[in-house]
């Protein structure tokens, strides 16, 4: 087995999170391509429940085992490892799951991404239609453990960096479309045979916040919409406040009905109710955030994390016990996590070597996107390589893309990736304690980079016990 801190590349050729929905649709007879080979094991299945447990990576399963007997049993009998895409972060993974595409193709290329042509940073969990506050929102708002407040739009703040000639902040609400956000012809990069044809954008308006429209920023049709078009009853079950968020629109395309579930018990109830609501082929997708949240706040293995894992164990037991005879459960995750000790924390706000030449910082603590001042890219690569040494790999955008980390990247999405990409390898993070995202400094566990712990996720393909 690969060591937890060894580098793992995403398996975009039949072994990643992006393959889950295409295989689910193949089982339901909607798609001809079954990249995970599930049709034989799930022959006769006409109803599928897909559950994504945020933050429950493959390498966390042994730590979870004493608190999760059902999970442990199901993983032993029905489990296999997959990889998520890169970066190993929730927005990127949710859209890969929903579209069946690698990150380069769908364009949601990180937690925080620079909007090309501006100094603005888009936070994918805080998008038009997303909540702006609330401590219980598992990914957005000032109370979020992962810093879902809307950043000021640039880093360093206005007045603290040298402005290149002709540059300037694009004010929120401007009518000018940022480069790369205008409606583009649908790209087919990274798609498989049998993918659905392009479709018109929904007509629903989205409030103007200065951020790009999520239905244009993410140009691919979703697999949930493909299933719905083919006559499958589609339902999404998640926190009520996520129903119309920008990230939900990008990931699921507004497909199907939404059932709100504010806690783990409601999630089980609503998923089973949707799974048994009608006689025809059915696809139910459920999302649960608490393992990730308590990993961030308290650490992997903490008492709060153990309680969250135990709740997931109960959720799995209820779902499996409630599966109709013609149903199956596909349980997976979006990434793993690892605890970061105090000595592994670098701070770009206190080290002038890391600030020099950088115009905008995006990404997150384990994988940074650095957008550089004109002519500064080589100096930034050299400085970050010297400071971080073996604790990270530092590459230019072209090097990271050519190495295949994102899958094929169409021209419209290239500038969303930093001029420099920094992936932490050891037990290391690069924080910004003052000017960028101070909330990150309070966390215990992190994810986003390319270690086995972060990149490797489980897939449990569980048939109904009544089959």
C-alpha cells in the first residue's frame, strides 16, 4: 500500500471520483460506458443511492474502524480505493462527481480561484445564491471552518503591493465580463464516448455580485441532468441552504428535486424516501459534511471527529437496511485529510521571500495558486522552492498542466490556475495569517494537495441485502 505521505496522481482513466456517476448511469441503462465496471456486480439494479461523505478518505478508515463497525464491514466486503481529482478539495470534487469530468474540463479548479482578467478571488463555496453567513453552513459563511467568507478580492490588499502599469481592481457588480467567463462553445476535452450533448443554460436569473455566473463558469452538462433527461427520477438531498447555491448549480446543473436534510437522521430519511418514491429508475444523491468539518476544527481522531464518524456509521446502516430489492448504495468521499503540526506551518504574511513578486494568492493552505507580477514567475518559483525545499513541489502553470494533474485543460480555463502552483508534500501548509484567509490558521486538519492521504478515497458499491 502506498505510504500516506507519498505522492499520488489522479487516475482519470477509470479510477477516479469522476467515474462514479458514469458507472451509476451505466447500471441504470442510461450510459453505455462503465469505467468502474459496476454493471456486472449490480445487475438488475434500477435504483441507486449515491452518498458522498465529505472528508472521509481511504486512509482514515483504520482510524474510523473502532467507531464505525458498519463502515468497516462494508469497506472490507464491497470497498475499493479510487482517487479524487486535483486539487483534492470539496468544490473541485463535487463538480467532478456531478459532471463525470476531470477538473481541467469543468473549470472548478480549486477552493479559491482567481477570476482571469481581474484581481478578484472567487470562493467556490460562496457564490451567487450561496448563504453568506451561519455557523452551521458546512462550507460557506463567516462561521465556516474552512473560511467561506467572501475575500476582499485580491491579495495582498489594495495599497500594500506594487501595481503593474495598467492594472487595477475590477469593482464588484461591474457589467464587464471577466476574461474567460463569457459563454463559450462547449468543450469536449476529457470527455468519454457516450457523454450527453450540450444543453441550453437554465433561464433562472442569478443575482449580480461581480462573480461569474456558475452556469457559464462551469460549461459542461451534468450527469444528473443526463439521467433526468433519460427518464430517471433524480433527487439531491443536502442541507436546505445548499439547494440553490452557486456550487450546487455548477455541480448538479439544477437537475431533479431537492430535499432538505439538516442532520444525519434527516439525510437517511429523505434519501430512502426519494429512493422508494416511484416505480421507475431512480438516482438519489446525498451529501454529508460533518466528518470534514470536525476534522478541520478538531483533527482526525479527535473526540468530535469520532462522533461524526459514528454518526456516518449509523447513516450507512440505515441506508443499507432500507434499500429496496432492486437498489444499491454507492458511498464515496471527496478527499481525505491530515493533521498538520505547528512546526509544519509556513506563513506567507510573515516571510517577505514568499510575498515578493506575487500579485494574487488563491488555492488553499495545502495547494497554492500564485498569480505573479509581470516578469516575476521565475523568481517566485525559485523563492518558494528555496523556502519550502522538500516539503512541497513548485511548478509553473505549464509544467503542472503538462504533467496531467488537472486532466486536459481548455484554453478558457488555463488562467484560473496560478502562474505558479505549489503542492505541499509533507505535513506542511502555507497560511496567510493576516491578509488572505485568517480562518485557515485555526484549523487542525487540511487537504488539497497530492499525498495519498488526501487523494485516495473509498468507493463502497453495496447491493441491497434483499436482492
